[in-house]
């Protein structure tokens, strides 16, 4: 007998989550501010609640997937959360998650925050590799794991309710840098007789080959020795950067996506750290 759960929010992500639980045979109560979005799910077996209060009453496990933290506060302003297990999959900042955890505990609920590392088509598709970071109540996570593991993989990152959001945002921030790099690379080749579709696999293979540099950086941060195992040192890389910047100029491409990082590398080099890799840039960002 699978336990009933309630899901608040039927946007693109909420709808994908709902379908995964329904497909797994979980009794599901759903609520959405715009009630018409619940109609297709009713046909698939979900119980549609008209009010948040009704939805929250229906199950002990309440999963929330709304637009942002403010909508969570708004939607649950008057709900009785006593004895509930609240799982918030709404994207927010670490501070928002910590404040939301205190808010939930004051109202008598256990609280778990989640950061979804997947897009809706990856939900309910284990082979896609999508997963959710969770942090907050370990007791809640353990008690509800079988239901939480249905839509996507689960990675628990600590009792601090802010840690799921922090992990989520750290990965998204790294992805932002990657998108910047991909944009610049395509800009460089754009006006030439180079087919983007031929260039793309080269770009993917190179980024994939370079990504494990994160392990070397982790080793530097753990040991405090930023020179350990460095094969491309900062002095060489800064020299190489001038070639990157000159090529951008030759190709008529703005270097504005490169210069924030190249400037930090130069500052670190000027501090006398030519034998390091890029790890020292992290010190400049955090001091
Ligand atoms: P959508 O824009 O598709 O849906 C937003 C949902 O929030 C709708 O159900 C909407 O209700 C509801 N909502 C907005 N404001 C309020 C409010 N004030 N009160 C009550 N309900 C409100 O977003 P997604 O479903 O895509 O995203 C939901 C969450 O999942 C977000 O936090 C997002 O960051 C996260 N996420 C999404 C991913 C994606 O690729 N889509 C990937 C990873 C995380 P209504 O229908 O009435 O407008």
C-alpha cells in the first residue's frame, strides 16, 4: 500500500512530478492556483483539491513546487501544518530555505528543502540521470525516501536546510560559466566557413575532457597547496589569454565574456603565483 501524498503547484515541473507519482501508483492529491491546470491530472487519477487547506489535510506528506519562495509563503499563509512533512522543491536561495525551515518548524511541521537538478522531461525517467538535492530533516528524508525517489534520484547533502539550494545554485553557476564559454566559441567561428554542427561535437568533447580539472582544484583546496599536480601553470595561461583576446579582436567578437575571468587570473599572477593553476582565483573571489 503506497502512502498518499499532496502536491501543491502544477506548473511544468509540478505536472511532471505528479505524473511520475501517479504512474508509480501513489495516491495523489493536487492543488494549483489556476485550477484548470489540474484537469488533465484528474483524468489520470489524481484527486483535485479546491483549496490549499483541503490539499494539506489530505496527506501527511506535502510536496510544494511553486514559482518562488514568495509564492510558497502566500499559498501556505493560512494552512494548518501541524504534524505535516513538508518538502519544498521550489527553487530559492540558501537563506530563503533556512528561513522557510524555521517558518515550517514554528508551525509544527518537519521540513526538507530540495533543489531539482533536472528539467521536466527528465522527471520519472531514471535513465536521464536527473536527481534532487535534499537538505534539512534527515528523519523526514529517511521516512519518506521511497516516495521521494520516484520522480528522480535523491542526493541528501546535510541537516542545514540551506545546503540543497547552495549545491543547486553552485552547479547552476558553473553551468552559467560553461554557457558563456560556449557562446564565445560559437561567436568566434560564426562568420567563417565552419559548420556549427561540425564544431559542436569538438566543443562537447573538449569541455568533457577539461571538466575533471574540478578534482585537481578540490585537491588544492583540501591541501592548501595550489601548485600540486599543476600541468598548465598560471604564468603560461595568462600568456595564452592574450592570444584568446587578440583572436576575439581579429574575429570582431566582443571579449566581454572572457575578460572577467582573465582579469582575475592576471591579478593572481601579479601576486606572485605563476606556478599555480587557477585555484588562487577562488581566494580572490572570497576575500
Ligand atoms: P511554471 O512557471 O511552469 O509554474 C509555476 C507554478 O507556480 C504554477 O503552478 C503557478 O500557478 C504557481 N504560482 C506562481 N505564483 C504563485 C502564487 N503566488 N501562489 C500560488 N501559486 C503560484 O514553473 P515550473 O513548474 O517550471 O517551476 C516550478 C519550480 O520548479 C520553480 O521554483 C523552478 O525554479 C523549479 N524548477 C524548474 C525547472 C524547469 O526546468 N522547469 C528545473 C528545476 C527546477 P498558476 O498555474 O496559477 O500560475
